[in-house]
C-alpha cells in the first residue's frame, strides 16, 4: 500500500478503478463493433435528388479540399447550397474555384446578412433554404471531408418514413503541430468512443453537425431551422425534436473527417471547453457522471484513494491495457509511437477540462463569446463586458 487507507477508502477507490477499467474496455469493444458493422452500401434503387446545405464563414484550413469532396459524389442528382453573410467573404472565392472545376455541378450561393436568433450558423441555414430545390436535405459543417459514397449511404435510411434524421460520427484530421494532434485525439479517443458506447447500449439521443440528413417535410414539422435559431447545440436539438415526433435517429456507418487546427494551448482549451459546456447544457445528468470516460486518470485517482491496494493496482493495470488497445483501434496509420506517451496527458487534460466545465457557462465560438443557458440556447456576451 502507498499509505494505510481506511477500509471505506479502499472500497471506494477500488470501485472507482473498477468503473474506469470497465468503461475503457467497453470503449474498445464498442469501437471494434462499429468498425465491424461498417459495410459497403449501394445506392438506393431510386435515389432521390438531394440538397446539401453548407454554411461557410471565412477561408478555413483545407476548406477547398473539404468542399471539393462534397462536389465529387458518386450520386446521380444533388445540389449544393453554400451560405455566407458577406459578398467579400474569402469562402466565396473557394466556391468560385469549385464552380470552375465542376462546371456541371449544381452549386448555388446564398449571400445574406439577415440574422435569425443568436446562432449565425442557423441564421445562414434559414437564409439558404430559399435556394434549396430538393426535399431531401443534408446539412454538414464546412470543415468536413467525405468519401465519394458518402451521400448514397447517408440518404438511403431516409427512405424509411419512420426515420427522422441520419447522422454520422467523425474523426479528427490534425494539421501540423502538437496542439492539433491533442485536439484530434480528443475527438478520436474520447468523443467517438463515448458515442460508440452509448450506441452499443441502445441510445440514439445524439445528432452531430458533421452530418444531419433530414426530409424537408420532417424539418417543417419540427418548426424549421427557426426552431433552433438560438441553440448552441443546434444539431442535438434537431435530433431531439424529430424524436419527439416518434421518429428514429439512425447513426450511419459512415465516419467522416473534420479538420483540426489548434495552433495554441489556448485554442485547444477554448474549443474543448465549448464542446464540454455544450454537453453539460443539453445533458446535465450525463455530463456529471461522464468523468468515468477519462479512464487513466480516474483509475489512477481510484488507486491512490485505495492506498495502492492490490485489487486497485490490478484494475489500474487493466485500464492501462484497455486504453492502449483503444488507442490502437482508433490510431491513424501515420501515428507515431511517441503518441503513446501522450495518452496520460491527453486524458488528464480532458478530466481537468471536464471539471472546469462546471465553473462557468461562457464559451468562445470563432471570434465571439456566448453564455450558454440551461436550455442549451446562447446569449452573446458584449466584448466590452467580457472581462
């Protein structure tokens, strides 16, 4: 033993280490299960025409490559509507380049400064709907990159009238740099396994901005994009509203990529705090217990609390082994071996940010600050009052 612990501390510490070990092992199993479940999908017999909605803001890293992947879909009929607030937005030049490369593609741009609620992204979606020509809609964030069969796979389940939305998991594609690598690991080794565990347990209480496919009729029944115009977690609310109609959420086997460009520690912390405080706002009870998802530091704390009792030490070892297996299951082909040394830092930072998530409700979104309200909506924080 590290020190003479009271029996109840030994019991509590061992139980904490056990929970961490079980969850980490479950994460590894859930990720493997998702990979085995993924199978080649073919086009529906009568694929419906689709409108892809792409709200844009600025020339983000790899924006051209991400948008190009949507233009180059193996799908017979689709339209892409891009949305910006200003004509001089650099993203407009990227769309012009795509138009030159894909002259036969049906590409439209909505340039509209009208603001509907506090979410600029949702306001753009509302403005873009005037140009949407088809009844099957796919909303995807600007930093998402997809394969050529993406559209066929995500639209297919919508042909079932009992399906409300189709959504996709995503993994991080890091730009050069240590902080981007840590940001990618947060997505690949915490977020994605957490969703896989929830899905394995039967939950479908999620929806992600990486992809939301929905029929126009269903969107109208939930009140249109106007119903989520003040929401920070607009994607989650869309899924929730469709489930209230008695419709199912389908988690596609497609896993898309998101560009991760965290240039400083401050960028990383701001981004992850926004994610965590958003989760806290929409799922407060679940968030309170989500500390167990940071397996290594939780198992270490349990072992310390147990005074180094042998059962707790064994469970810590099991957690470490399961964590290494999880890393192996999600790692990229070009992932360096030294990334293994970063796992304790990555999980420890995640646990610290989880705790920090309780300390306030302010978040950063691009160059703006917002306060997250308990219902998941946001209020802008005036810059001169931000201190």
